[in-house]
C-alpha cells in the first residue's frame, strides 16, 4: 500500500462557488438532479440538499443571522464542501455482504458498482449519511476520492477545481501538519473557535479511528450537520447484544425467584392444613368395620 491519501477541507476558505460539485459530476459522469429540472429547495443557496448516490460533493450553506433584523447585520455565513469521510474504520465496509466495498491501496474506501446488489446495508451503517442509491444503476454509490485519477497520478477533480484551496489533497501526514499550522494561524488572528474535526484526539471521531477526509471547523459539528461522536454499527451491536443478554439474565433470575417463592408458599399452606385420616376403621380380627 502507498502512503494514506486524503482531503483536508478548510471551511474558512470556502466561498460557496460549487466548482467542486460541478467538477465531481463532470468527471464521474453523474446525472443531474431530476434530469436538470431541479426545483429550489428554499434552504438558502443550497439546492443540492445532501450527499447521495448522485451527489458526491455537497456545498452546505449555513446562515447565522437574526431573522428579526431586516438589515441582517451582525450575522455570518458558514460554508462547507462536504464529501465522504473515507473513515479509518468504515461502517459501510464492515457491513457490506458482497465485498463490493473495499479499502484501496491509498487507504480510501471505494464501492464497486458491478458487485453491489443494492441491499442498502451500507446506507444504514454510515454515520455521516453519505451513501445513496443511484437510480441509473440501482446500486449504492459515493465519492471514491477519484480512485481512477489517483491510479493515474492525478489530483481528485474537486480539489483540482477548487479556486481557494479550501479542498486540499495529499498524503495525510502532510495534510495534518498543514492543518495544525492553519489552526494555529487562525488562533493567532483571533479566531479561537477554529479546530480540526476528524483527526486523532479530536474528541469526536476517535471511535472510528479518525477520518481520511477531515475538516477545519469554527462551530460545533452539529452546526454543520455532522455527528458529534460517530460510531461503528458493530460497537452498537455489541452493546445491544450485551444489553439483551443482561435483560434476559435478569428476567430469568426474577422468574426463578418467583417460582421458588410460589413453591415455598404452597408447601407452607400444605403443612398448615390438619391431617384427616379417612381410612376405614379396623375391628378385632383384622376385618374392616362395615357400617
């Protein structure tokens, strides 16, 4: 395996131009929403709405304004180009029953459409709601981190098209060092809210080992509609399994105690009743007395 590759997305540099969305669709030949006759979402300038099988990049527009202020003063925009996180421990890879999802030599997570049977297990297992069914082939699809381009020594299409270097591609060790320097620079400039989401020890993604596509954020994860503490389905399953067996054990013990108590009560009641001898009386000579 080559050294792990990934994305560092600096949300403070995003201008919401959507060049990444366009480049992703063009390179991967993804269809337009509703055949290009898309309706406005009403959610600011965000008409893509979410990541799914047809949209592998999604620019989020998060407005923070006082709705009662008609002049919209004192507010701010949060812009974020979202993508598959290529988790170090990937829930989708863990549950795939056909082997359609694999970890590439670049440590990225890729779905092979020709092997996918459309079971949707990976959709439910993804804590970031990234994967969706592409109606063109009825299989699960998501960002591949431009696996075909990586094998040719090229930069992923979205990072190549980004005009502000908000999306940066490269070896993860270099990206993390660059990201730490960026956070420090922002702190020195007075933006003390800046932090990294998706790196080791961030307090958020430790349960999945971190992300190969990580982000610089300036608000809590939930503001960007990211999970505060994503986890693997197997960890939830183990917890549920232990909880289920624990409940069954408690129920069994309670049942045995109740049965034991009923037996004690029945024995006590039997011992308290007078003993009545209803056998026929015996007269001299050994024969029963006949009335």
